[in-house]
């Protein structure tokens, strides 16, 4: 069975924020979930965490939804991951070094002194990964996406979200920020 360091919530969050970063108006969680064919209830929980971390802001009303709280270039990928999957680590040391068959009831001091070398190695690798993720922003993801996706897809996406929004908005309706 495959296991990943970050869960599906991280993927849903990043895809959703990528969409928000490319939309000029707020987008509802319902529309984001429908567009990506993911569970709306799960995405709503993710957006609660993103809002608490001040990465998105909620806009009230029929024309409302969520928008980025800061420009995409100011939101670090690591911030998103920390908000959605707090406390994730690359490696969990079980301290098995003291349980060697060659040791009697108590492991010698040299075997257990200091940080486990494997654990230290993995902590170094985790720092490198976190530094890399902290160096990347949502704007970087947008740039990568726009290089990959055909222009027609980007236009169709805009049309899809606009049609969804227009089907809910009565004329002369305004939105306001949710505190």
C-alpha cells in the first residue's frame, strides 16, 4: 500500500487554490468541488483550515465564495501544506536502535546516545524539502499550469465558473466580505 507524506487534503487544497489564483472573482466551495469531482464536505473542511490560516477569505452572498487572502506570489506552498496537514513529518523514529538482539536487557550508551543517525539523516532531508516548498508560491504553480494547459482549457474553465456563478446571481446583487 502506498502512503504519502501529505494526504489528499493537501492535493485538494493546492488544486483549489490554483483555481482561485486564476479567477478574478470569488469561487464557491460547491463549484470547486464539482469542477474537480471531489467531495464538497471534505473540501469545506479544508477551506475552514485555509481561512483560519489566513490564506483565503470568505465573501458572503450568492455571488460570494472564497478568494485568496493575499496575492498568489505571497502564498507559499509550505504554508498551504502546514494549514491543511499540520505536523506532518517525513519520518517517525521508533528508536529501535536499543532493541538489538546482541544487547541484553539494556542497550549500551554508545548505541542510544544522542539522536539516532537515521533520524538525523531524515530530519536533514525533511528540512531540505520544507525549504524547497517554502521557496515556491501559488504564483509558481500558476505559471507551471499555464505553460502546460492549452489556452482553450483555461478559457473553458473561466466560462464554466462564470456560468455557474451567473446561474445563482439575481440582477443588482452585491457581495460583502465575511469577517
